[in-house]
C-alpha cells in the first residue's frame, strides 16, 4: 500500500515563524497592512495568503518563499575547489608542496591569481623565501626586476617584500647578482630623490608601514637603521649611512595617517641619530680649515656629513601639524629643524597658529595678524577685515613699510631688532652704527635706505606702493602725497602718517560702498519696481551711484557735478576708426538717463518741479546702467 505523505501547512509555518520573531497576530497584521482576523484565518489553514504576500512574508521572516510554501530549505550548492585555490583560501603553507606561483589548475588560474584574490600572504611569503634569484622573487608577485631596475619596479617589489616580511631576502638576492663592493640594495634607497619618494608607488609603501606597525618593526633594521656596510661610490665619496630621506617621508606619512605612536617613536629616534651625528660633525668642523680637498674636491668634512647625516622633518609635515591644530608638536618639530639646518615654518604662520588657540582672540583680530608679515602690515590682506575700528587700531600699531619699521626700531631703541635686520640685509654700516649706538649715523643709514626705495613711495590716483609687496588697484587709492620732506626722519614719519590717514579713509569708503551695493542690489531694485515703489527706488538708485562715485572714482562735491564729470570721462570718448582718424563717441542715451534720474530724485527730495517724469521702461534701463557701473 502506498504511503501518504502529510500535506505541508502554510498556516503552521507562518505561525511558527511569527512566534520565533516574538510577534503577535496583531503586530504581523500591521506590518502586512491586513486585519488580524486575516492572519488568524491563515494560521488555522482556513485560507492562504494571496500570491503578492509571499515575497513580503519571506523578507519579514528572513526565509525563502519556498520555505513558506514547502517547509524545506533550499539545498546548498556543492562547490568544487582545486587544491591551488584551497591552499590560497586557507592561506595554509602546508598545502603549498611543490607548487610555484605559476602553477595552474584545470580552470587555467595560477596560484598567484588565487594568492592575490584571497590575500594569502603566508603562502606568498613561502613562495618568496624559496626564490634563488631577484628575477624569480619579482616574478612571484607578478613584477619585473631588471638588472638595473627602475624606481617603479623596485618600489612594487619592495611593497610585497615588506608585506610578507621578506625584505632581507629581497636585499640578499639583489646584492647576489652584482659583484660591486658596495651594498646595491642600500644604494637604490640612498640615491632616491625626495620627489621620487612622493610618487604613488612609494606612498603606498610608507602608508603600509605606518598603518601596520608590526611590519615597520620587522623592516626597520634593513630600511631605516644605520647600515653596517658603508657604501663607497660617486667618485670615491661615501654614501649616507642610513636612508635619511626615507625616515623623513615615513614621518610625513605617520602624521597624515594620524599614527601618533609611530610619529612619537621616530621623533625620539631622529633625536638620537642627530645627537650622535653632531658629535662627529662638530669634531671635524674644528679641523676643517686644515683639510685639503682630494682629487675630486671632496673634503673629509663632506664625507663625515654623509656618514653621519642630520635628519629633519619635511616642511609638509610641519604644515600638516600646524593646520590640524597640533601647534605644540609643530613648534617642537620646527625647533628641531632649526637646530639641524632643516626647513622651518614661517614665523608669522606659527605666530598666528598659536594665537588661534587663544579663545579670547576674535576672528577679526586673527585676520589682522594674518596680514602681518615680517612685522609689516600688508594693506591688501587687511581689506578682509570689515571692522573700521579694528583696521584703525592696526594701522596705528603696525608699520606698513620696512622704512617705517626701521624708524620704529630706532625711536623705541630696539637695538637688537635693528641690528638683526641690518645683518640679514647685509647693511654692515648700519650694524656697526647700531653696535656703537651712533644715533646720527643710524638715522642717516635709514634715510639713505628710504631714498634707495623711492620706487616704493609712488602714490597717486591709480596705484599705492607704500607696502613693498602690494600694488592695489581699484580697491584702495591714495591721493598724491607731498614728499618734499621725505629726506628727513621727521619727513618720513609725517609721510607715513598721511598715507595711513588716507588709507583708512579709503578703506572706510570701500566698506561703506560694499555694504551699500549688497543692500541695494539689482534684485532689490527689481523687487521694489514690481511693488510699484518707484519713488524710494529712484532715491536708492542715486544713493548707490553716489557711493560708487565717491569710492571708486574719488568724486567729491555736488551729486550733479559728479554725474557731469562721469559722463564726460566715461560716456564721452574717442577711438581710432581703423583709418588712422579718431572718431568721437558719445553714449547720449546713458547721459540723458542719468541726468533725468537726478532731476526726478530732486523733485522727490526737494520738491523741484523742473523735471520730466521717468517711465517704467526708463527706470528699468537706469537699474541696468547703475548696477553695471563698477
């Protein structure tokens, strides 16, 4: 007799899965957006869900649709795997046997393919250690390493040597194929330039080292420690005794990867190396004069610096520390570089960064400090500050030119600063006068320097070169200053006072103009015109125009005179017609509109009756015209 199988109950399956989730019939009904009676009906097998509910139920319970309908889980697919793939997948060196990186399975894939697919670095290490030549070593990782490898070839192979802790093997194989007396592997590192180390090929090496300190620890003695063998190349000169550029690059990556542990450890390491080097270098310095260069022009002192080099931080390392708020560490590293002749941070940049940490310093005061370079206030950078009160104080507190700075040093008897400046600028007459405190001679030298810098004192309607670095057009215009007395100390002081007064006036006008333009924009005028507020619109158009005339064109006096002057200078001009003759052009439409606008404004403000009313079309033209005047 044929045995009957029990029919699968979809309702029982739903009830079981619901209870496993800890849900009530009501909560399941809400999720499905049906009534709880419907759920109850399903579970009692008095009905089944319609077909569109099965995908939703399967997703809610985290099972397949087949399971809900049949109660059976789908059979797992049996995957067959080659021994090569299994070896790589498990990263099991015991399965490597006699396989090589080029051994292929039935699918045509090699062990190398599987190693990189599964990142099987233990298997890769085993394959690399077996190698008996540099070419075979490179081949394992799918690279080339020619007899004279390029920096790219060398970097790509070195990356995997570090990753698998086989750098010593790579070094031995490279040196094995060369018969030179010096360490070839070491020479490859030593002769790399800073620019080559910044390439993507080497960047990933340093990133790997700082992000996996264990690898750094294993590779340290080969890559960064002092080398046992001293290379002797380049016409008889010693090579460096360690990879100095590599350590600097490593420190740079440690900072940028925020690996403070690596950075701090190697900071101490650098100190110890440099303190050891300075003993040797200083000892040779004392005897330097008696040293005679060899045939190649090399002195023992030069060789000593190669054998015992100073290692310093890259400037990018210092800047990264500074820009990320680690001012204390940046300052410490900067002092370190200064001690060992390295590249240092800009003193003004460091000063501003320290001030930035002071919560009591306002953003506007920081802007002022950023505008100070070598003790001189740069006017073009001061424009970023929109507070007239702060700008006025800055102009009173800081010089705007080297000559004014020297005058302040002299008046305040800052002899040390004055002496330092004179030495830095090789003005030895001034330095001698400062040492001997010969006031008259000091004053004469400052005036002489001022006369030599006459070009910096060009001040007219179009340019101001009061500040050595700046040439400000349009924004700041200083009126002609009488320079008759600039050949005396008092004349120079008076000159700078006049300049600062006019600079402040012009900055004030510029700030007011920018504020006016921002408030009275083209959008504002068009909005007022739509509302029908023509009278206020006409008044405001004239306010904007007058502000631009005063600030940008230096016009003064009556508004009518300003418009007449502008029309004459800007709307009435001559051009070559191409035949050598000058043709006169007049923008009569613009001239007529500006004068008509002025008269209508006067009629509104002063109740004048001598005017012709403007049409809406003319007002629109005036808006376009005035908003285009810069």
